[in-house]
């Protein structure tokens, strides 16, 4: 018989914990990056062009922690998407951000994005399934949109906390449409390049809310604005030209289901057009504020204006009334006549009234309003 093999001492197998590593966002394809956001949602960012590579993706995506090199096990805030490195490309790039809650990690089905920075590049349709703090893009004058459209859940809800440097939507050239499901809070929507800085249509499901900064919570266009629908109110703030809709050209039909409320800023909380305006329908009241020409509706000329509630003058000069400019300086056929200046607020219902006011640049403005 062969000699017995000597026995070996038994050794216990033990698993040792390796050095932990955070493994954040993932480059899924040349068009797609995924990550887990701050409250646990699974977020997918998709570009319409195959631009992303391992060498370029971390220049394009900036997070509060980590980079794009892992499997989404840590929570990250997407602070910026930078597309300026592809500005030389002629085809606009669309950006889509979607979010799905995770049964275990949580989430609310919304993803907040701080800043989409296209630099001088044109953008296609930008869709954010959540809040957006800032966006920049476009190359000025053009016959085609420099932003194919903007569709977001909200604008400016988190201020600068999520990565925006300036609370603004700045587009140099035409914008096909703007759709905000809820509120615009303190963000200045600026569509530049006269007369090409035009907007096709505007839908805001909530309110345009002004803040302390110039043009905060307002849509301001160098060109024409098509139809405007606001499901909430136009609320002016302390900033001049805040909380309103303003155009250096014409504005089409305007519907505000809530109120038009002036703030302490100059020309805050209202609808103002250097060209034609309207018709205009306000479901609630038009209320002037402390700022001159705040809480007003003004066009050259303005179409029919229907106001469901009250018209209340504010402390500011020409604050509160619905207005239209008259090239012929016609006198209004009055049923009632009210001074809407600093003598104190007054309220009217069921009346039409008119009054001439001198404009800063010369000429006169006819103040006129009819209540239903």
C-alpha cells in the first residue's frame, strides 16, 4: 500500500473588505449618460448626436461629486452639461433628461439640472423632466430657431443651489416654443437679437414670479412673441421689468388665468409690447404696485382686453390699469374716470374708463379698461 499522504493543517477562508470606491455616473453610449440623482431617481441624459466618448464625457458633464466613470451607486447632482466644445458643428443638438424613481433608493420622478451651456452652439429641443436653473445657446441672427424648443417642469425652483451661475435662459436667436409645466421663479428668459429674437409660443402652467433682480421671472424678447398662456399669475417683484411678458415687437393672444400683480420694480408684473398686443384675457384682477407702470397691460396698439376681476391702482405712476397707446391721441369715451396715481388705490368693476398720460419719450398713452 502506498504510504499515507501527510495531512495539511486546515486554513480558514476569509473575505477581506477591499478599499471602498465611489462609482458614479455611467457612459452608456455616445449619446447617453445615466446617474442617480440626489434623492434616488435613476436619471438618463440623452443627446441627439453621438458626441460622447470616454475622452470628452467628463468635459461635458459636471457633478457635485464624482465623474462619469462608474455604475451609479452614489447620489449626484448634475450641475452642468457643457456642449460648447461642439459649437463648430452646424446641426443643433437636442438634450433630453428623464427621471424614474427607484423603489428602494427613493426619488420623486424629477431631476434638477443646474446649467445647460451650449456656448455659441445651437440647440434642438431641450427637455428636462424636472427643474432647470440656467441655459445658454445660439448664434444670433437666423431664419431658423437657435433653440428648437424648451420643455421643463419648472424654471428656477432651486435658484443657484443646483449649479446655475446666473438664473437666466439666454438664447441668441429665435426660439420655437417654451413650455413650463409649473412656475418660472426668478429666472430671466431672454431671447436676443432684434428682430430675430422671437418666440413661437409660450405655455406656463403656473406663474411667472419676479424677484429682486432685473428681468427676473420675466420673458423678454427682442422680436415678436406668438401666443402666451399663463395658468397662474404674472407677479412682479422688486427688480425692474420682473414678473412679466415683454416684447420689442408684437405679442399675440395673451391669456392669464390668475392675476396680473405689479411689484415695486419699474414695469413689473404685466404684459408690455412696443408693437401690437393681444387680445388679452385676465381671469383674475389687475393690481398695480409701488413701481411705475407696474401691474399693467400695454401695447401699440393693444387689442381687446377682458378682465374678470378688479382693476386696482398702485402707488406707482400709471400702475394698475390696462393701457394702449394711441397714435391719434384720441380721447376715451368715458363712463367713469379714475386717477390711478399716488393719490391712493382705487377699485372699479363693471366700468370702462380712460385717461391720457404723458410717456417718458414723448407722446401720450391712453389708459382704458373694460370689465366683464
